[in-house]
C-alpha cells in the first residue's frame, strides 16, 4: 500500500522509508536511494550487507521504464561510502546452488499417490524421495516440517479443510517460538474451517492498544503485532474469508508506533530469560478482546 501511494504522482508522498525488503523486486519511481546503514541483523548477528544485497537495494533507483531512468545512490553516514563504492564496482558472485520449495501444485499431484496421508506426511515423503540435480537443494523443509509437527499440523490436519487451505496455513509467516502467534494461527484456521470467514473483531477490539510500560507488556504487544501481520498475510491468500485487511494493517502500524515509543521512552534491555507462555483459547481471546477505550 505504501509503495502504491509513493508511486502515485497525485499523492503528496515524496519520501519512502523502507527496510532492506525494498530490494526484493519492487518497481518504484525512485530517483535516489539513501542508505541509513550498510549493516543488518540477520537473526544471529549484525553484519555488513553483501554485494548482491547492496546492488539489489541501490538498483531500485533509476529503473528502466520508470519516471527516473537514471538513479543516484548514497549513504547517510560518510564512513559507509567506501563499502558502497566497492560493492557497486564489484561483480556479483556466481550462485553455486539454488533452493527449491514444493509448490501447492506439486503437493496436490503428490498427494494423489498417497491420499490417506496428511499434509505433514506428504511434505515429509516428498522431501525425502525427491531427486534434484547437484546444483539444487530442497529449501525451507527443515524449518517448515518442525513447524508442522510441533505447533500446528496435528490440529490443522484434523480440520475439515482442503489440501490448499492446509498448505496456506502451514506456510504462513507464523513465529512458532511465540505461543500467542502460533495459537493465533490455530484459531484462525479453526474459525475458517467452522465459519468460512474470520472477522478480526472476534479476537481484537480496535482502540485498545496502549504504549507498554514494561518489557513484558512490550513483548505482549509484539505478539499482537505478529498476529495482525499474520491476518494481513492470510487476507491476500484467502481474500473473501479474511475481510478486515485494512483494519489489521492499520492496527499493525499502530503497534509498531507504540513499540517505537516504548523504546524511545524506556530504552531496550536484553531479557535475562524467555518465559514460555501456555495459553488456552479462552485466555488468547481475553488477551486480544479487551474493553473498548
């Protein structure tokens, strides 16, 4: 939505602030890219952006056929310029191998040979029995299979859903280490199977979000953000059944602003340990559906 507004010549938006995801194939009318940093956290550590990452992001400026056929790129901090210059002048490394992930169409064809199996068994058998050339590998199955086994497969495979719907729910961007997020996915799937439509107001009351006062409250708000993000993602795959996309997106943006406000006011502290939450469906509902302010 933000990219569409930015591209709209009649809008008043001249600046787009984005993460490195902007380099993932977005076609935008951009004349200049300014890197605020050339580092990112990759889930394990802070590291420099790679040559392909820098080129992908910088390449958003000056796209053929766009309003700006010639683009410019620079950095907010002068000390980052040497890395930017060297990356743009360096050849991109050759890919030695590429990952493949089984599409729904492949899963559907494979399931016809094993109609008695659930989605987890189908995907497991497929990943074991598939034969690939040496320059390809099966991607993400190591991450997806534990998700299906530990968190959602036992429930989703038992729901009266077609293979396509099960596939969509199981590849959704749920944080399996976040109990609220994973239980949100299960609740979405159960409601979808029962009613065919998932209204956001059934689990969330707009207007109840507040700036967190403690790290625990901030973690709770982060979990709510993940559930709202999950709803938006599902709404693009099951459009008619998740009708409250705009509401979820706006509330997700509010969550982000409230989290930023907390960090600005109180700073960030490394948690000493991560407390595991065990919530029932009723407690999950009570967490989201609070009295209207």
